[in-house]
C-alpha cells in the first residue's frame, strides 16, 4: 500500500473522524441532496485512503458546497468535511488553507458543544502553529487539547499520548529539555510500542541537544527499528527518522553512513510527494547543511536551491540569484530556513574565494531572509513567540551585517554601509518598535472606538490571567483547579483576540497597511534628525567582533573591532565594581582593577574615535552586555596612582555629554506632540504596616511585600523636586497604584521614587511597588504589562527606583526593563537607574538634576552637571562611581524648559526694540510740534 493512504488514514483517526461517520444509510438520509453530499464525502475519504489527494480534495470540496447550499451549516457532518479538508491541506503542505478549514470546523463544534471533537481540532492546529514556529500559541492549543482528553483518558488514550508528545516538541524547541523529556516519557507510557517510533526519535533529538550523544544514538536506532517494523518501506515516518539520524551522524563525523541515510530518506519523500512539498524541502535543506559542514560549499548551494524549489509550485529557477516569492510558498518558516542557509553558504564561498559577486548574492538573499522574518513575526500575537524568534534569528542579522561590512570594506561603496546599519537596527528593540507601530496603526486607521475598546479589554484580560497562572505556578503547591479554570479562560480570550485582529486586518485596509509597512530608517534619515553637535555611536556585538557606527550630521563610518574573552572580562569587572555597594573591604587592588578594566573598555571602543567625538554630545546605542554599562564611568587616560583616588580619575563624563537610545529607529520616531495640563506629579510610597495588608488575589504578593524595606530618602526627594517645579506630590497612602493610574496622564513629568521588583524570568511581570493598601481592585504593584495599557502624556518619566533600567538581556531585543513599558505607553524620555542607588546620593543627584533642568539644560547635560557637582563635593569614598553613575538618560534628550539666559536675552531684545519704537515716536511728535 502506498504511504500517502496510510498517512491519510492515520490523520483521520487522530482527528477523531471514524469510518462510521462516512457510512451511507439510505434509511437515515432520504433527501437526495444530503445523500449526494454524503456520497461526495465518502468519495473524498476513499480517494484519500488510496493516496489520490487531488481527487480527495475535489470531492471533499464538493461535499462542503452541497452541505452549505442545503442549509446545514451548523451540523456535525459539515464540520467533519471541513476537518477532512484541513487534513488533506495539511498533508499537501498548505498550512494556511488547513487552518482556515479547522477554524470552520471548530466554529461548528463549539455551537454543537462537541468538546471532544474540539480537542482534535486544537491538536491539529497546534501542530501547524509548531511548524510556523509560533511556539507560545502551539503550547496553548496542545494544553487545551490535553485538558479535554484527560477528562476521558481511557477512550482518548492514544490521542492523549500524541498530544503529550507534541507538547514535548514545543518544550524542546523552547530549550526546556527536562520538561520535554518528562512529557515524552509520559507519552511512551500511554502508547503501544508499535506507535512509539516518533517519540523515540524526538527523545533522541532532545538528548542530542543536551549533548548526551550515547542516549541520542540509542534512541535514534530504536526509532528507525520500530518505524521499519510497523510501517511499509515507503513510509514517510521511516524517512523522517532516517533524516534526523543522518543529521546526527553528520555532526558526529560519520559521514558515509549519514549520506546513505539521507539518500534513502530523500527517495522516500520524493516517492510520496514528488518534488513540491515542505517535507521534501526539509530533506533537501538538511542535505545542504550536511555538505556545508563538509565544506563542500557548491554542493550545499545546489541542495539549498532545490529546497527553495520544493517549497513553491511556481518556482523552478536553479540560478542562485533567484528566490521564490513570499506569497507563493507552502510555508514561510521552511522558506526562512532554506534562505538563511543559502545566504550563509554564499557568504562562506565569497570569503573562501575573495569573491565580491558571491558576497552580493549573499546580501541579496539576506534581504529576502529579513523580509520573510518580518512577515512571520508580524503574524505572531504573543510577545513571547516574537522574542523567541528574535533571539533565534539574531545570528542571521549578525551574518547579514558581517556580509554587508565585507562588501563595504572591499568596495568602499556606502550603500553597503547603509545595509549594515539596517541589519544592526533589526537586532535592536524591533519588537518594541513593532508593538508601538501596531498601536499607532490601531489609532490612525479609522477603527471605531468600540472595537479599540474591545481590543484593549481583551489584551488586559489576557495579561491578567497569564499573571494569575504565572504566580500560581510559582507556589510550592499550586491550586490545580484554579489553574485549569484560568487556562481555559485564557485560551478562550486569546482566541477572541486573534479573531478580532484578523477582523481588523481584513476589514480595515489602512490598519493592515500601517501595520505591515516597512518603516526601516536610513542613515540620511538619522542625520536629518540629529543636531550639528550630536554624534550617534551605535554598537553591534557579534561572536568575535564589535561593529561601531559613527554618525553625525555630515559623516558616517563603520568600524570593526576584533574581540576575545578579555572584552567580556573587563566589561564585567567595570559593571561589578560600580554596582557593588560593599565597601567594607574595598582596597587599592579594587581601585587598580577598576582603573585597568575601565580604560581597557574605553580604549577598545573609542580610541580610534577620539578626534571625531571630542566635546560632542554623544547618543550611544549599546548592544549586548554594553547595555548594562553607564559609559560615563570609563576613564580616558590610564594615569598611574599610588593610592585610591576616584576624585582624580579622568572619567568620560568630564569630556562628553552622553545619552542613550534603544535603537536609532526611536530617534527618528520619537516625536511627542501631546501636552499635559500639569507640570509634575511625584510619588513616594510608604512601606509601613505591610503585614496588615490582606491578600485576596495572590499569596505571592505577601512575599513581594516582605522585600519592601522603608526608603528613608524618597519623601525628602519628592518634596524638593515638587518645590523646584511647583508640582503635585503623592506621599505615603496617596502614593497608591490606583491614584497613579487615575492621574498619571495629567503630568508633563512623572517622578517615581520607590522600589522596583525585577522578574528576569518574565520581564512583563516586573513591577513598581506603590503604597500597599487594602484596595479591592489594585494590588499595589504596577506591572510592566499594565503600562502597555496606559496612555501617558508625559515628556519625561524619572524612575528614581532601584534597578528600573535593568532586566533580562534578550538577544536581538535588548534589556527587558521597566523603561520599555513607559516608552510603549507614550513617554519619549526616561531617567532610569542601572542598580540600587543609595538614598542620600539619589536625593542630591535628583535635586541638582532638576535645578539644571529648569535652567534650560538638556536632560543629559542636566544629569551630567549634577554628577560632576556630586563628584566635586564628594569625599574619596563617595566619589566612587557607585554613588553617582547609576542614573542614565534614555530617549529624547531635548530640554524641557527654556533657558533663563536665552529668555532674559530675548526680553532684553524685545525691551530695546520697544524702547526704540517709543523713542522714534517721541522724536516724531517733537518734530510735528515745531
């Protein structure tokens, strides 16, 4: 029997469609049209079982047409037909069409309250989301299917086993290997041995990923053996296991055996599907990787191109300068993987042969890669899936930048520098930028207020239930009943949200266009935005190099600096030195180490730029570990000191004003046209009598509250700030979360002096701690995700709280700090802290900062002058950078107040002008009297 019929039957069983559904009974169906539809349905099943998928497609579509025409859209038989059509499309690699069919079947099952049949739909959809690399969504759908199957685990034993296996696949892709192994083993306990080969193979890949090669090899062999014992020789399941084992053998340098298994796997795939299918594309792509690892670049390129040909019915070009259209492929994720490999192989060939043309072809392919990447990412709803994709594709942007640099270096053509800059930007806060672009699209696309309100309500509901689940799971004994209810509700809310976004995309063309518009910036865009005394320095760190872009109003250049382990060593030494408040045993050795490391980093990053940045205002866009470093603490000259002398160190702060941005894109798009009616709102909570607070929602909240020790200096800080600018202060019980949410939009400046609780595991649940009250609505903790649902009118937010600028480093996106939430909510400028700032120092620095600000200084200059004054007034201990360098400016750096000197000068000019006019009229009057 041909494999495709076996495969179809298997999917029918997995999908819950029994043969009994397809048996015709003239007694049951007397109506001729219904009987005809039923016959078409049966023919579709029959052709599917015999592997004739085109005929199966034809008759199943006809069955659906008849069922719809005779008006039984809400009946189970129509849903079965849609489900069958989804299965056929899935086999053919038409994933979007399959999802559309599953959606229609799902809608009917919901109306008919068929929970068990819904579970089959959820599992099938999850498998497609998995292929599309939307792992967060796939996990949610698998979990929902598992919850339904568990309610009748005897009758659904096989389906439960399959769902556990598929959920484990998601964990494996998310590198949560222990969870994956646990679920694979649960699956094996439920499965009959003859059906266990898929899970054996998955376990092998999991052990391979954790470098347990012995277990991996054993499971690969067991998977192949079991697959061959229980399937015909042409089975695609055998091909799949052979291909995965081939990849493993290639990595283990068992190349002869690997090649033979690859050829056997490819033969089976082609026999089943011909040349045009995602699975065939996957096999060709794996073969290309095999030859690339052998350094047989031309052979690898041949197979990468064949992989691209297999992914599209319309594409057959064998020339390497040709790629399929994004709109004409079976699967964007398959396209992405093949294009990445092709671009990398072309780049390696260019480097090996000093071949400019191959570099150009590589860059051309990388441009296509980025277009596909952006399209895939824009289709994801969850930020977790987007972040996972960005982290996994960071190497792609790094390689693309490297290729661009090599072309720029070889040709001197500035267009390649522009390309390099584009790729550097693509690896910096692109998801935050995309989220803000999506919000703007919602607001300017003419969408009714009722739909916008609905979108915000669903988004808030989703985040709320995700946090409930997140907090419950952290407990020693989580309440499983609560978790089950919340997961079900969350799943349904996400489905509603996805449906709403699809509706907006399909019915509001402007929203679709704004959302998907490519708004990547150019160097010239940036040059027009910055002032003549500003210089932008953007860093991009790859494995062995730092790429540095230097951009001012008239010039742009790109430098490559080779780095090794000493770079990370010295950067870490600087960060450790300035963020450590333990001075009990601080000695000359610590001082000397800081001096050595600080100068090392400065010399590496800025030595060749000295002449071009002298006295300029610097806008630094850091990357990687540099995002944790306040550059002001670097020293510009390695003078020798016999004893500790921080006051005399030539810190970078003395020569340049420095501010920071997440990316250059934010410099261009950071336009703030809103005005707030009030000047400043300053908040200083009290953390007294926390034990009296009754927790009604989260038992973990009390654990957070126990960390909230009193901050003695914050009341004094807020009093001084509001005196200087004549603003409103919210102290003690008035500094509540509910008050903040009510009034925050009224203030031009927000000043928040309080605790921050960072959550590196999930930064969206990092929180600012307001005064803890027995509020029935708010819990006193403002999460990052809550800021995403706020709209601020502030031109500046001062987060004078511990660690407000720190957080998890997300490769490809940057530091996931509280500041991101304020930026998203509409605040273009943030003053934040990089560690726990000492109370007294914070009061003095902030007081001087505001004094300089109201004199008309820019934010970075106001902070710079405040820090310099602090150093000048400090003793040797407090001159240490720990006490003064924790605050940094990120975002818009412009002044908030007009310069008093400029105002006085303007008033003087106006006064002289008016006096001149008066004198003229006096003279004229005197002449007329004569």
